[in-house]
C-alpha cells in the first residue's frame, strides 16, 4: 500500500475502477471508520454513473470522475449525527495516495466533473471523493424516485434503462444496511412492464419494416440505409428486453449487445445489413434477422408460438415479419388494465 510518504511520480498501473474502489474501502476507508466509530452500521460500494460501474472502464476513463471514489450509505439518523465527524476523520487521516492514485480531488466543474487534485491538500485536509448519503437520497437524485419503496407500476416507464443499469451493475463491498436487497428490487422490470415494452418494441419495427425496400424502390438509397440502421437498433433493443437486460446508452450499446446470447447469431447478420450495397441483399439479411429474433421470442413461451416466416407486406413485394402480430399477442398477456390500455406508441421516442 502506498501512503502519505509515497513520492513516486510514475503513472500508476491501471486497475479496473470497481476493484480499485473496493481495495480503497477495505484497506483505507474502513479502518479509519472502524477506529473512530467502531459501532457504526453502514453500507459501502460504488454504483451510479461511471464506466467503471458498468465494468467498461479503460485507461482512457482515468481522465475524469474516475479513481479513488465510493459511496458510504448511512441511515438518516447516523448521517445527521456523524456526517461532520466522518468528513473530518477522512480528511485528516486518508493518505495522500493509495496504490499510486491521489485520494484528493478538485472541486466539481460547471458540469459536475471532478479531477484528481495533484496539489494534494487544502487547508491540511484531503479533499476526498468518499460520498456520504442515504439510500433514499441516492434514489431521489439518481432515479428521481421520491419513495423507492412504493413505486407505482406506471412509474417504471419513466425510468431510463441507463439509469437502472447504473443502479444494478455496480458493487456493494460492505452491507450492514441491506442495500443489496433494496437494489435487487430494481434488477429488472415488473412482468407487465416487460411485456408492454416488448410489445412496443415490436410495434416500432412494424411501423417501418416495409420501408427498407419501399424507399429504395423510389430511388432513395440513403433513406433505405437509414431505416435499415434504425430497425437494426430496434432489433438489438428488443434482444436486451427478451434477455431481461437493461440496455446502456449509445457509447456502450454495441459492446453490451455483444454480451447477449442472441448476439452470437444476430450480430453478423445485422453487420451485413449495414454493409450491404444492394437493397435485395439488405432485405434478405434483414429477413434473416427478423427470423432469429422471432425464434427467440417463441423460446420465451410467453405467448402461443408465432410463425417466424417473413411474408409480403399486404400484397406488396416487400418482405416483413409483421411485427404487429407479436405486439398484439404480448399486449394481450398484460394483466394490469392500466398498462394494457396504454397506446404502444407512448414508449416510442
């Protein structure tokens, strides 16, 4: 362990952020807390924003909001009673560095970004990135939930998948307060919301699937490519839903998709759709992609089996899967009258 006496100027070896945060807690932060407040009950971990929370950080990630940071979750009572004491203890007793990384950070900039502070201390204290808060406070700030214990079914539709992923993909290192159990409630959507989102996703596909060839037929090759790309993304998002995985935002979308079971067969097909120089080849590959995703739907056994064959679009020479068939069957399986009556277009961007 490198402590206050460390004078090395060498760049520290990259350690994945979740691992680094856990080492920091176990070897540095926890001993300070245990020495000063041995009976304190708390949970510690790293969840929320940051590529390291998703396990996707690389050395490039080290340039902002990355490093020796973690959350300490306390009860409302303990946070009120001990915040100042804990802040003082950490500020005074944290080493200047741990494993070569500075423990001190600068003030947040105009968009909230904090960088490691090479000036080390301010007024004799480490300006650390150990955040003290309650789980209720975290849920209000991160998910916008005023009462995470009583979420109405329809409220789930207002929660972004990226945010839900950030809540459920981090790591809790110590858990006196049962934070893991609380976070488990957000592991995935309730069944009726899951069915509704899949139905909506199929409806999105149904809205445009005939246009891949139709646009090309009137000489709009660029339009055909754009629509093909959009449907490819809709199919990918549908695969996340079918495998009960939250989809991240665009930076990590393709990487996360590659981790899905369906991606092994579907990814090369979609790549050929995007690379195709002819609408005939594009439509052929897209049809194969539809069939793969339709077969995956049937494997879930949540509706009666639906034909995976593509066919003409109401007599026109455009081959489609007729996504509305899947949308309709899924919608009929929704038990909540409130959710079932929602227009499928309400989830469309």
